[in-house]
């Protein structure tokens, strides 16, 4: 059986729906920035300071202790305070103001670096901030040479880099590059000046390979290629710097090579694994590149060989028994008959068979004699 719903219930339900809709209604959202560690005050739009309001942070009601009249006051803000804040007027929960609070820091002096890895085509400049600001930053870079401003073509990726083409080669005039960074909380800038030749720095050599050399237990062959970004090796040749060490030792050995893309290491430790890297530099200008990716190699080692004989000999053990005065004496004599391919080292001493026989007789007499004497004394 259905029961009629009182009209008062409809009124209450409608009021709840209206309040909810007003509380979550769309409102133009504003943006306010606050500096990390500082106090921040957020006003409730155009509402009087003495009006009764309620504030929420990310749809969570805030305690009245944060209010100064209708203003919201946040002390010593940190990154967790970032979010959406909404202000509602009176008991009707009518949304009056909404703001996105973003906590961050002013930018510090940016780090700026310019380098030519494809001389003589041009150079690029890249930059970054020493620490994050947590809010959007914008960068502006200007390049001047001989009082003329040069366009710096920005890369699509990465965004913190731009490229400058050389207009005049072998110029004695300095380049001047200024970078300015700006955000909602402040700005900062830096400027560097340099000669054309000072920023030349090739990329590391590529395809570095190290291999053992057969039948050479102390040698390694190292080969590499010019960096693919270096455009004209014939007109602007590079020299190379090679370093190597066994894994068990921390000390590097170095070799500087004026030309060529290979080198034979002649003083490697036999059987030890080596780590090898190569760097590059223009023959006359600029600085050394970073080290190439490390490669590993071990010098050639000889495979173990098995002893072979031309004919198999026979080894006979003969036992001879002597009975003397009731004492049994036994000794063994070994005779060998074979022809071996093994060559006796030159340091081994050779004795003739007669001398061996004499030595054997002396040894037997020294063994049997004392035994017989001891036996005779026993019967006296």
C-alpha cells in the first residue's frame, strides 16, 4: 500500500538539492600564487570583510580558525597547500569565489652553457634552473655578436635549448648570451661571453671496440669512429686520448694520439680484464670531449695443451726379496721402455745409467748394512 509523501518533504528535498547545486555550481576560477614558507591571504571575491562565509579546500571544509572576517589566512604555506579554495556566503552556501592556489618559489639564477659539437656549423646553448620553482617558468634568451643580435632557433625537444648558426668563422669578436627566467613570484638572469674557439667540444668517439690479438698475451687492439655529429673530419681533424686499466687496479694509463682511429695496447697484463675509454678534441682549438662509453676486453690466452707420446712404454715394477740372517728386505726397481715426444727442459741435469746404478747400490748398502748389524747385536 502506497503512502502519500507530505508536501513538506518535497520542500526539504528541494532545498537540499538547491544548496548542493549552489555549493558545487560552476564559478569562474581564479589563480593565486604564494611563496613557499610565507603567509598568504585569500579574499572572498567582492564579499565584505565582515560577512559570514565558509571556506573549503579541495571540497573539504576549513576550520574557522583560519578566517580573518571573510578572508582566509594560511600560515607558512608549503606545497601541500596548493589546490582549489572556494568561498561560500551565509547559510545559503552560495558560492561567491573560487581560486586555485599555487605554492612555489621565485627563480634562482639560471645555469647557462653554450657549446659547439659540430664546428664549424654553429653552436647551441642550453640552460636549467639550479632548483625547481614548482610553478610555471618562462625563459627568454638573446645572443649578440659584434653588437648584432642573432636568432637562436629553439628546439622542439628538449625545450631548454636553442641553436645558433655561425655567421662569420674565425671571428675575434666575442659572443654575448643573456638568459632571463620569469615566473609569477619573480625573475632572474645570467649572462656569459666567450670566443668562438673556446666552446668547441666534440661529442665522444663512437663504436669503440677492444679485441685481443691472437698469440699476443699482452696486447689489445682498440678501434673507434669519429662522432657522427662532427661534420668535416678532413678539414677539422680530431686527435684522441685513450685511457685503460685492469679492473683490479684503479690507476689509469693514458695515451694521446695525434691521428688515426685505432691503437694497440702493448703493456696489458696477461689474462686480466681491461676497461677502455676514448675522448676526442679538435687538433688546435677547444676542449676534450667527455669519455666514450666504456668497453671491456681481455688479452689473448693460450689454450692448455695435452702431452702426447709417439709410443706407449711399459712401466714394470719388480720386487726382489733378500733373505739374510732371517731378515726379509724388499726394494722396488722401476724400468721403463718408451720413446716420448716430450723434450726435457734445458735446465734438467742428465746422468748416465752407470752412475745411477752406482747410486742405487750405495743406497741399498746404506739400508741393508745397519739392519744386519742390528740383527747380529741382538743374538750376541
